[in-house]
């Protein structure tokens, strides 16, 4: 089953949730859906597409990001879109660039990576 990436209001990753928890947050109106999977979740009174990336509508302060810095999470955050040319690609054709290399003082790698082709 696919998981859902949860971002805070400033688009920083907070955690990865189960689809059940993500749908609950959507139903309660606590999050905004940024990206969806093709799969539909059907209930008695609701039918929505399964969320892939969601963003909280209220600020939640965190001491540090709990989401692993990985190629997959960066690609999900950027919607598989190259940040240089704006085109979408399959994950196998994408790489991850560091905007500010760690050797130049980047302390938070989760905010320094972008998707590129």
C-alpha cells in the first residue's frame, strides 16, 4: 500500500503516514492535498483519490525533520518535475541536486535538495 508524505505549512517534510491517517486528515479539513495517486478510496459518504503528498494548514513546529532525506521523498515533493526545465520525468530519469553543497555549509540536507533531469 502506498504511503503519504506529510509536509508542514512551509513545505518541509514532517513524516510519512499511512493512507488511512492521511484520508482522516483530509476528511477533517486539516490538510491540503498537493499530489494524489490514481487509486480511489470509497466510503459510505465520500469518494476521494488516495493522497500522495499533503500539507498541514496550521503551523506545527518541529525541532528536526523526521522524514528521511531520500531521492524518492524529494521526487514526491517536487512531483517528479525537473526544477530547471519544468518537465515531468519518470524517477529513473531524475537525479537529485544539492542547491548548497554540504561542503559549503548546508546543515539541513532536506531543504537543500531539488529534482533535476
